[in-house]
C-alpha cells in the first residue's frame, strides 16, 4: 500500500483555492451527463412494501452503477385538480443523513403542487435518520463521494445523484396532471449542493432554491479534512469535477438562496461567491443564526413557497434589492416591491475569524417607502454587515453582505 501523502494544511488550502479559482464558472469541455438520455422518461416500478398516506411510492430506473442496473426510490404526490387542469411541480432533494421524505412531498401537494422526492444514496426510507436501509438495486452511498474519487466517473456519488435528480424531473414532467413548463427544484444542505449543480445542468427548471448548500467547498468548508486526506491531486480532481462552482455560471433560471449567518457547513463567503456566478435573477434570504436541518428549518421557510408561487403561478413577487452602498458609517439599500415593505433591519458583526463562530446583532434600519430605500448607521467596529427588507407577509429579502475587513 502506498503511503498517504500528507501536506501542511495551509499549503493544501492554498492549492485548493487556486484549483477552484481556475475552474469556477468554466464547465468541463464535455458535461459528465448525457442530458438527452436523462431527459427521457425513466421506467418505473411499484414499491408495495412502502406506503404513506397522501403519496405514492415508486422506484424508477437509474443509471448503471458498477456495471449493474439501478433503481432509485421516490415518493410523489399530485394535488386534487379539476378535469383538464394542470399544476406546477417541485423536485425535492434531501440532505446528508436524509432520504426521500413523504412529509416534504405532502407539504407541496397541500400547496397545490405536484412533488417528487427521491433518495440519492441507494436507500429506501426504512430505518432511522442517517441509518436508512440500503436497497439491493441502489447506487453509491453518499455523501460527497470523497472516497470514490479513484472509481470510474460514472460510479461516483455526485454523478449518480445528479442523474437521479434529472431523471426524477423527467418523470414528474411526464405526468398528465403536470405542466412541464412550470417546474422548480429545491434542496437542503447536500441537497442544496446538488441543486446548485443540477441548476447549471438541467435548464428545464424554471427556478432553483438551494438551502444552505453552495460551492467553493475547497476553501473553508467543513469538509477540508476530507480534501487534506485525499491529497492535493485527488482533491483538485474532485473539485474540478464536482464543486458547484464549476456549474453555477451555467444556471440561467431565477434562484433563491436561503441560509443562515452561522451555518456550520457552508460559510457566508463561499455562499457569496456561489450566488454571484449564475446569470439569472438572484434573491437572497439570509437570516441570523438560521438553524440547519430538514423539517421546519430547511423545508418550511415561507420565502421558498412565495418564490415558487411568484414564478410558477404568477403570484405576488418578493421584494428585490436594486442597489446598495456605504459612505463612512452610513449604509443604504434600494429595493423594488409589489407587496408593502413593513420594516428593514441591519444585521452586523464586530467579529472576525471563522464565520460560524461570529456573533451577529440585529437593529432596526430606517425605512423610506416613498423612496424605496432603507438606511442605517454602522456601529463602531463593524466588520461585516447586510440589510434585510421585510414585507407585510414577513418575507425576508437580503442585500449582499459587505466584508469591511477585506477592504
């Protein structure tokens, strides 16, 4: 066995930063996925051993893994519709330790959407969180596939997971009740990571909502130890293939980014670099200390629902930040809004260092609705700040954060 290559952490971080910087926004010469094949409707198979109220359990045919056929498990649901009526649809991508969640599908069905949630790790929803039962026809286990980098590209987790998501999209678009021109995708944590990649690959989506997940994992993410163990060459190979920064510049649909200031996995600087890459309209929802998780934390933010409603059903749009600036300690943001803006707030920190450990404070900002403008005075010693505008539906839209320590 060859000895493991060990390099100083600081040297590895510099190498990874350089590697990501050289590929961000530049897709591989040939996309790993055959989009024409993935756009075909996959074969489906019943899953009678798995039953939940209000949803249907199925398997659908995935891509071969290690030379063998695969089947991905999914829950889907369709709302009650009038004869001939078609509804929009959402594709739901779970995060680390998760699986296909029936309750998440029911949430969207209750809103009048068709929805599909697939397992991306070769499992079925039997067992418990982070310990789901593997299926004999499943693909590779998650998460990240860092230990799979020496395997054929088509046997690696990200390749298989993105393919399963696109196939689930092709499947739900084929349902007679679904309007195929009104589909969206949202994913949580590792599912947000996968959403970022899929948004840059599958242009059929009308919107994408990554929750927490973003790109630039080689810079200061929670997975740096994985890259260090891989060594510089393999780490750079993984990043060039599977970091969302490689694909995000090719995402042209509107995107909503939902996360918190102290997210343990995806820091604010990586998030900012990520959301600046896509070419479509961008909306940010950055809450102070937003919890990280499935269920209410990552699935239920009303901003996700309102964003989908505005694009897929033509309902009232969320506010949009149109400009921001600073003169000394005075800061401002301008916005446009259809719904009345009820208040604005300045969020700031006096801390530096690790993003996850910084203490954030919130104070009211001055709101001038006649000028569609919010202003605030930065407390002395502020290192980073941003402004939220909040409409009368309590929907939060955030400006970009400004890092004064980097200026």
